[in-house]
């Protein structure tokens, strides 16, 4: 969030209204309460499963930037770094899922889980078919605990694309939810943040100041990429036949060119253990005002690779 603009309504109310103003043919604001707002497609496809994503505001383009053909049908955002309220999620789900049901997709944080769970109960009381899928891709969180305890990061972008592809192909709600959950189990994200004053690199640092899992002196970008690839693949343990899909997410202070330099280094490092099928570089989630990256890796079997093979272009990125 830009510190020049104050107030909890910064992202929810003002930003979404701006998106609607700039692209009225693409987006419509469904609700814009001060601490929760919902953006939906201008012409939603109600005759198929809807994909509804949600999370805290100020982390653009997550989540509203992912409302697009082939991605999500709607996004509900809260105040900066706060989950949207359950009723806002419920209202958007009722609007989008009234015919074929709705998949609620979100990162695994306590507020997001509790409010989506409450929204699911409300939707079910209205007779609307609903399933949930939760991203737990942050490999540096909940170390030593079950994967279900981990939080979510930028890797959810790949799950959004997968869900949108399956919904667009006419998959059932249950099948769409099942494959998104399966993909989530083969997905990992690791942050790589650099402190220029302390001259060190931290792997796995959280966006709210959580300490990382490893801190080393600043070296070359190749060394940082090798260390990140080792940590990610040691966690994911690629299976025979799987290939990697890599997202390189630039943090706010990272240059355009450095994003592609890191992509080259990361592909080389990952390829030593698992073939890299696709790589994309963008500001998928500008979540922290630091120099650094988030590397998200999905170990994809043939089915997942085929479903994620088509490019989707938005105003923010190619995914």
C-alpha cells in the first residue's frame, strides 16, 4: 500500500472503483463497503462453475487483477492485509454461483479461513453448491508441522489459472475443486529478500516481518537461485514424469531486468533436478516494499501441464 494514501478503504473502495472506471467493459464493482469490496466480471458466465477468490487488499494485482477470462469470475478484498468479511464473500458467491455453484479459493490465513468458512455455510443455507480450496504453498511457514498448517503466497496465481481453465471447460464443481487441491499439494513458494544495508539474503521471510528459514551473506544471483531451488525441491521432491512450472514474482523495489535475470538463474538451478516446462516473470503480488523475489514452483504431471498450457494475458501480466 502506498503510504501517501491513508485509511482502511484505500484498496477496497477506491482502487476497485478505479478499475471499474478504467475498464467498464471488463469489470463491475458488486459491493464497496469500507473494509470489504467485491469486483466481478462485467458479463459473468453464470452457466458454469464460478471461481471466487479473496484476500487482503494492498497486494496488487492479487486479488482483483485476477478477475479475467480464464482466471477468476470475482474477487473480494479486505482492508490492507486484512481478510474481507464473510458477508461480502457470501454476497459475491450468491451472485456468481446461483446456477452452477462456486469455488471459494484463498490463501491459508486465519481470517481468510474463518470468513470463507462462514460464507460457505451461508451459501449452503441458500441452497448454493459450494466448495473450498486453500493454498498452502509457503514452504517457510509452519516448519515441522503438517502442510495444512502452512500459509499461502504467490503460488495461488497458478491455482487461480487452473480453476479458471477447468471451469471454462465445463468441469463440475467437485472435479474442479479436486484438481485444484491436488495441484496445491505439489506447489511451493519461497521468498528471497535482500537487505542492502546488512548485506544479507533471507530465504523464506514473511511479508509481515516473519523471520526467514535461512539467512546468508549477499553473494551472486546464481548462488541465491541455487539455494532457493534446493530448498524448494527438497520440500516438493519431484516425482518421475513431473516437470516444473516456475513463477518469478518481482517485489516492489526489484527492477524489470532483474526479474528476468533471476528467471534465467532459477531455471538453470531447477533444471539440474527437474525439467522446467514454463517460466513466467511479473509482479504477480507486489506484497512488500523490498528488493527481492518470490519463486513459486508447481511440480506438474501431464494433466496439470496440459491444463496450464495456454497463456492468459491481463493488464498486469502474462500467466
